C-alpha cells in the first residue's frame, strides 16, 4: 500500500510505501539487477548485453503513476492523498564495480544531459511539482545495490527542505532585488577560506554553517534556476566539478567515502520562485578516517546540527585531497 500522509505537527507530507520492504538487498555481483543481461544469465532490469546509460522506473517506488487509492480514510487532522509521482533509477555504467568519480568525463557529460532531459520531461507532467535528482553512495547511507547508480524522485509537491530554501531566497529577493545564492557565492569568493575548487562555470565551497565536516556545495557562477537553463559547456563543467569532488572525497582517507549528492533546483509547479538558483549539495558521512558523522537525537529530533569541526579547517584538507586525486 502507498499514500501520502500529512504530519500535522510539522506541516509536511510523509510518504508510505509497503512495497519497499521487498527491495533487493545487497545481492552478490553475479545477481546484480543493474548489470546488463548476459547470454545464459538471469534477466536483470536491463534486458541488453551492454549499454551506455540507462533510466528506468524504480520497481520499488515511493511514488506511483498511476497511484493507488489510500489505504486509510482522511480526517481533518490527518489528510491523506494518493502518492502520485514517479521514481526512476539512473544507471551510470554497465560495470558493476566502480564509482561516480571514476567514470570518464565524457560519460559524466552524457549523464548531465540525461539529468537535464529527465528534469524537463518529468517536470512537464501536470502532477509533478518538484524533480529531485540524487545519489546515495555507500552502505552507511543505506544503499542496497552496490552498482554505481543514482535516482530521481518526481514529487507531487515541493519537499520541505527545498521549499524552505526557496522561501528564504524569495524573501531575500523581495527585500533586496538580488539572488541570495549569488550573494553568498560572492562572499565566499571574496573570503576564499572555504573555497574548495573552481572551474569555468562552477564553484565548490564548504558552507559557512556546514552541518557535516566535509559538506560541500557546488554552485554555478551564472544564476541558473535549474538544469533546464544550462548549455552544453555548463553541463560539461558541472560534470567535471562533480567528478573532482567525488574523487577528492575518496582521496581524503584513501577509502570509498559514503555521501549523499543532492540537486536543488527550481520547482516545476508553474509558480514563480524568485531567487531560485541551482546547486548541488554533498553530504559526506565521514568525519575522520575511522569515524562517521551520525544524525542522532539533536539533529533528528531537534533539527539542529552539531558540526564538531570548523569549515575553515576542513577546506584545506579537502582541497589537497582533490589535488592528489587529480594529479
């Protein structure tokens, strides 16, 4: 069963989806559902012996098209609505072993084109208000398939964290007539102490109020609301920047660093969102070579993060790790 249930305490929707209990959990490499289907082997999700990039609908989604009717009746304090949306899987490579950062740049550029296409196509659906592109990397994050892949959720509403970001950006725009993300980027470029890397079209830095020790934000220099407004040179620069950051994370402690890579961009709900500015957030879970950053009671229950390090101290470490990885 699946539906959206309203959390009256927090003023936000919770997705329920009992089918997700049946997800494939860490299968052996020769039974990976994201590998190509080889002659004589079991049939995977991809019925071809080879491929470049593949996108398909998730077999165990949180959002459905068409959506089933809710399993419970609504009340005034507990509204319920169908979980109408899409969940897609994006498979980066036919190779079972590897990582996002290890993929060649030309493949990552094609992946950026795929992301752009899915943002446009999914966002054009009348029931989709927000397209969230993301990658969960590492079993510590809860990954159940090791094959390099990402996901896309097409929501029937704007999720709470992007919505709050967009509301604050709109308020700043109303007060100043300017873009909040552009203003923050200008401050980081002027200060320099938290800058991790720059290329022609993008800048990466550790935010002033980072919640994770090695958290980064990847921001386009131009004020682009979404992937939909980017040209090929910008998409290539985005691919190069994301690859560099991912390689740098792995070089930090010489291990595959677990992270969440999350794209924030303009909603597709038909409303005007002044100050919307595309960016990619990396939330890496490692705080030291043998220590994870857990989202425990203060973070989860109170919503206040505790960062046991200073961004200005961690920036040189990550900057040096990227230089090692690219040398």
